C-alpha cells in the first residue's frame, strides 16, 4: 500500500498544475466554440476538468521521465541501453505468482490491478463527455496505451504488451461502468455533452449500443 501512496503523492503536483492550464484552455475553447455555434454546459466543463486532471496524473506516472537520467534532464547517451521490451503476453501472471510465493502482493496490485484501474476514467469520461460507442472508446483506450508504451521506449522503463491489453481492458470496463448511466439516465448524462448546430436540448438523445 505504501507504493500506491507514493504514486498518488507523486501525481498530486501534476494534477494541481493541470487545473489552471485546463481552465485557461477551456476559456479559449469557449470563445472558439461560440463562433461555431457550439454550446457547452457547466456539467461538461466540470467533467472535462476532472478528466484533464486525471490525464495529467496518468502522464506524470507513465510518460514523464524519471531518474536515473542524470541529475538534470534526459541523458540521451543511455537511451539504447535503457530500451526494454516485453512482447510475450501473460508474463504478468508468472511474475505475480513469483511474488505471491514470497508473500508480496503489492506487485499484483500495482502492475495488474493498477494497469486496469488507471484506464477506467478513459472508458468512462470519453463517452460521458463526447458521443462515443463502445468500440470507439475501447480503441481510444488502446491507442492511448500504445502511445504511452512507445513514449516509454527511450526511458528506463519496460514497454510491456501486458500493459497494453490490461489498459485496454480497463477502458472497456470503464465504458461498461458508464453504460447503465447513459442508458437509464440519458437526460442527466446528456447535460455533460456539448450541443452543436444540429442538436438541441429537446432532441438530444444518447445513442448507445454495446455492439456499435
């Protein structure tokens, strides 16, 4: 649990910094969208802010370079020796079993459960804030995970195929968590979406299909 606490504490400065930046970007977006006759809602803006804060925390733990890279900045001379790729899926189960055998459960919690849970918000917020089907949402989750794994290549991290499918699974579960809200609370959920030229508050309905 101390590892989880460390990750949370490490994310907080990045998440705090994301607040003023996100607000500034949304103010700019408001005036741009106003010219395009796209109306926003307080619910959409609050949801977007929460999503942006989460993304900042996610990037801080997956993309922002960590030591050892020299005391300041990246040490590009070490890029080659730091590349570590695992392309065989399922290693996470063998690694977790090895840690279980010595009474260590934190590895499984951080690397298995953590990789799934950390992508819940992508699967939840993407369809909540924008019109996105199950397939599209899962694809977005997979592409986000793939981008992270590629950006980790020149860092002293491991780019792992297990991370890719676990993250994608997390995005899928996140959508399934969102799905009942979108289906049975469509009027409330619709308030989290922007209204474009061809939409009005009267005819705006959430078109959800798990097979879409």
